[in-house]
């Protein structure tokens, strides 16, 4: 009977984060000032982030030590299990060996606490008493709420109004962990008030919520801002996932041919991929890397690689990313965590260099894959993670076609216990199969700044 | 840094269930025929249960082998972790060492799949193609739905209508795993139709749902009935919990002074306690055992030890239990899984013999304990499990008072991701502190059969 679950002892929780910037064959394009279009220095970010995180953002050190206080909290759920999907393999009748790294065991039920805890720690170290952030469906907000509860930091979450009203459970989770949550647009910021004057019924959007949280942090001495994906230091913190997976594959006496992750902002895919990518960059392994994105928001597969803003309002520095345009509003798919107009610059750089492949899928085939997974492996996946499952299943079936064995690992980035309404819609045939909204993208691309 | 999580390898999943009936100092009182009041034989249960489960119900073998097919499915989540509650200990500033056995890692998020998988297996072995059951909030229904999906058995769940409408998420879970779910009272049974004729708006009750599921099973050749707690064979299957915990305490180099479990029907408490009770019965250990029940449904602490029916309709055999009367309808507390008028006969027998202690708590202090736990240990507990946490915290504070170290273990029987609305009510101060409904109990006790 093949071992199914590979658990590392707590002593094997990584002692360092892996910074792939140190190993890139070519340096990634620098972030630019939104007005001058000149490369910006760390100081530009100082009003929003603690200095230690800014240093990590621009660091070229290969390994950055994880503070003991952070590792202590990681022990609540880390090392997370690597699981052999024996039930799924049997159902697919494939010669492929499928593994998944399961991040749903964390307090908030996703990979997000890996960086939330680190960010809360560095804020605490620098005397920050309060953190403001935004959240869509609540995956990030609940993770930061948990992290702040561990370090006694006040946390204010601006939650997109439509989610605040339609998905109360993650709001409850944030409140249970002691955060204050307000529906965005709110009356608490100028940005929010201005929008509410124009449109009192506004459902809000991630872009609006970001503007509110950034304004909150910029206006208050005691408050900093925190972001749950996209930035280099966020991807850095997620590399605990891949580092553990490498050790767990040693336990299993196996090694992946393909590493799969769903990609919205890019942090969970990067977290699993980057430690494995090191060996590929060094030419020691020819592992394939596959990012799976939603057909309705296909930044890698359909976007242009050029400078754009990270937020809808255009407040952030300009970053070179595969983008659909910062003004692009993706359709309201259930995988809310993948509804980002661009992609983490580091992941984009590696994609442009040919180290990573990408595919896009509509949501029905992803839910079909997730449902098969739930029935064979017993775990209900988050809608975001269902994209990685779809990618892994396609790889397994391709291996069957080709009659070759293939070792596949994907990041099961979160569970779906708080997303069961989405499964209701799928099972009832109510899910619209989202397609690539070409017109809206073309419109949004018109607003992009032109960089000489 | 003390180890926090103790994981056993899959090879340590118990090979046998422990049957405490073999070690009881005095034999438990026999079940009686509802009409004749004569002891009943196994054949009386044959229309409802497969023979192998009936044999286990009356077995006096100490160890009953777990079939490989069942252990294979247990490997999805077992062995479950034993966790040292270091964060909670710190918050309580107690000399006590607190551990919890976490059953929330199972597919359905509670201990219920331990018996659901075994029951589905034995039904499959005896050619049963379909199983009917009832569920309140859905913990049991979703567990059996998962188990049936593993053995390709059709599953029909009669779900109490008020939960069916107010708690759609566990219904979604059952449907995701391929079960058909109907609101009870339904149009599918005589019992259901009769009640709907009288009261078309009926919210339903567990008692009504049981009657519907039992009728369904009794009327159809291809269908058996399945129960999620109370019966001997159900408690038997749960003993994997305590057997694993004993091995994990060896890893920890520790041993519990107090074993705590919440008690509704009794299966999760028994599952953790029985393997530890063996050493106490043999006089080798003087471990204490504490069952924690809700103040609104205190069968052990306030009930009478006498023969009563297991269901509201009075269809089941008579069993000697601490009971509040089978006609007693407990208040609608959030810990739906603890709303049972009596208690598992085996647990009652051990309680009457002085091997087990019991306390009752209202729901607010239990949610207060659960909230502290969520903030210190990072896991959101099921409302049922919050009673065990409250019991464990009181033990830890008593140890602090007495200035003694004390080793406490409790069964964290499930997570609360599907119960967050209850936390909303608690945090908003909307929770009514339930008390002992003495009047209603006195009324219900009038209907009990008098056994010579």
C-alpha cells in the first residue's frame, strides 16, 4: 500500500525563505514611479510598508532567515502535508503519479497566512500598532486578521461590499479573530465617500477597496498597509511551500516532472514553483512548470507584457507585468482570488523567459475537476485551487494518452468549506462558462501608460 | 521548543476497534422489546442493519478487526493529529499541559466519518445498494454521504427542514458527495405526509426525520438504515480515536490525568475515552473522565437512569439510558449535535458505575472558550466541540488554583467553518444563555414506559 500522506516533523519547517531574485539569469525590470516613469527606490514605499519588508522586496540575497517568532506560529499548521492522490489516480486510471501540497490546513484555510504572519511580525517589530488592508471574498482578510491576532495588532479590513453582503462567513472569521471589517466603499475614507456620493448603491470592487486601505494607511501615523499577493516579498514568504515539498518528495523517493499552480496574483503558484525552479535555472532538472488561470481573466495567456499599475486607481508604482489593463473588471467568477488584471512581476519575468507555461480554463471544467477530487480524495477544494486540479488532471490524462508515467504535483492552495454555494451553482447547472472578454480588455488596454 | 503536533505514520492506524463491553466489571442492561418489554435478540434489528453490524452491537470480543478496505479510506485523514495547545496554555498561564485530538481533519470535518465508512462498508459487503438516514444540522448526513460515495452506495438523507433551509452548506456537501437530500417532514414517506397534512409548515425535528428514514429502510428491500451515534457499534468504530491518542502520548512522553469529551449521543466522547478507560477498569491508572453536555439538554447530569426509547416516535427498542424523556424537545442551541434527549447506553452504564464524571454548561461560556481557542490555537471549533474546550479550560484553571501540574486531553471533534453564523450571534451578544428546561422535562418524563 503506497504511503498517501507525507508529514515532515516541525523541526523541518524551513529556516529561510528562498529569494529567486538571486538566481535569475537576467534581472527583472525595475518598478517605475507612476508620474516620472523613473525607476523608484525603496524610500518610495516607506509610507506604506515597514522597512524590513521593503528590503525584502528589493533584496538579492538568496536566502532570508525566517524569524523564530514567525516559525513558532507556522508550527500551528506547518509543515503542511504532501499527499499522494491515490484515489484520483485510480479514478483516472492513469499511469501518472499525482501529488498535492495541501495548504488548506492553515487557520484561514489557504496559503495566505504564510505571508500574513510574516508581514504582521515585521510591522510589530517596527512599532506599527494598526494595519489596513482590502479583501474580496475574504481569503486574504481572514488570514491577516488571524496573523494580527497573534501579535496584538489592530486590523482594519475594507471588504468589497458585494462579498460583505453575500459571503458573510469569512467576515465572521475576521471578526472572530478580532479585526474590524467594513463594507467598501465605506464612509471611513475620502475615496469611499466620493464613490458613495456618486453611487450610494455601489457594490464596490477590489480596486476601490485597495484605494481605501492605502488612503487609511497613508493618513495615519500608526498604520501601515498590507498586500496579500503580487509583490516580491509576498512571493518570497510563500516559498516555504516548495521548500517543504522538495523534502517531502525525498521522503517519497520521487521527484516531479510537472509542477502546477493556479494563478491569480501569483503567490501560491510561485510559493510551490520557485524552490523547484532553482534546479531548472541551474540546468540540473528539466521540470515543467504550469500556471493555470481562469479563462475570464487570462493575464498570462492573453495579456500584454508591459508596464501597468497594480491597482485600478493607478496609485501604485508601475510594474512590468502581463496585464489585461488595470481598468479591466473581470467577470464575477466564483474563484474570486483569481480575479486580478495582471500577475506578480517575478512570475511574469520567468514566464517571459520561458521557464513557466500557462493555460486558461473556464470555471465549469474546473468545478468538474474539483467535484471528482472531492469524491475521490475527500477534500472540498477552493474554487481557485480547482484550476490547479484541472491542470493536473489534464497532465495525467496526457500521460495516459502517451502511455508514459509522469509525476505531477499541484498546490491545493485552500479548502472550499466557505465556498459551497459555488458548488451548489455548479451542481444545479447554474454556472455560466466564462470566456475571454476580448472587448473589455481592448478597452482597458487603451488607458495604459506608454513607457519609452 | 515543545513539539506541538504529534503525527503517527499511516502504518499506525489501528488494526482493530476496541470493544469495551469485553472489559466491563458488570454487564450493561439489555435492550428490551418496545411492546413486550422482554430482552430482544439480534434478529429484531435485522430489517434495519446489516448482520455484521448487529453482531458488533452485541459482541463481547475485546478486539474486532478493521477491514483493510476501511483502513484504506481511513488513510485519507487518519491517524488524526494529537496537538499540544501551547498557545492556549500560554493565554491561561496555567501549569497544566493541554492536548487535543483533532478530528476536524476528516473529509466532513468531524469524527463522524470514522463510523460512517465502516457502516457503508458492511452494508456494501451484504449487498445493500441504498442507505437511508436522518440528519439535523448535517454533520452526520455529510459524513455518511462521503462514506457512501466511497463504496458506490446510494444515500438518501432526511434533513430536518429548518436546517435544510437555514443551513444550506452541509446540504451542499451531501449533494457534492452524490447523496439525495430531502427536507423532513417530506412527501416521500407516510410519516412525513401525515405530519405535513396536519402541519404543512412544520419545521421538522430529528425525531420526525428518524421516523422517515426508518420507514424508508423498512419499506424497501434494497435499503438499510444507518445511525450516527448512541448504538454500541457506533461507539466501537470511534475507538480508533483513543487508540491513536494512547500511541501519540507515548511519542509525547506524557499521559493524561483527565480525558474530556463533549457528549450529545456520546460517540465522540466514548471514542476518545474507552481505550483510556481500559487501564482504569483494570486498576492500572486512576485517570479521570469528564463528559461535558449542554445545560439545555443535560441528560447525564439531570436525567433519570431508566429504560426509554431512542427516538421520539417510540419505534426503537427500549434502552436503559440517562434520559430527559424521548418526547423532550431541547431548545434550539447552536450545538445541534448535542440536542439528544438521552445518551449512549454504554456511556450511561459507565457513568452509573462511577467511571465517568459529567458537567453541563450553557452555550455562552462555551463560545467564549471556543473564541479564546480560535485566537490562540488558530482553529475554529464546532459549537459541539466548544463544550469540551470549556471543560478542559476549567480543568486547567483548577490546576492553576491548586498549583499543580495536570495533563488534560480533550476531543476537538470537529471544526466550525460551517457554523460561523453561530459565532456571529455570540460576538453580537445575541446568544441566549440556555438553562435547564425543568418543566418541559417533567412533562416528557410522564410518557416513559414503566419497566417492572
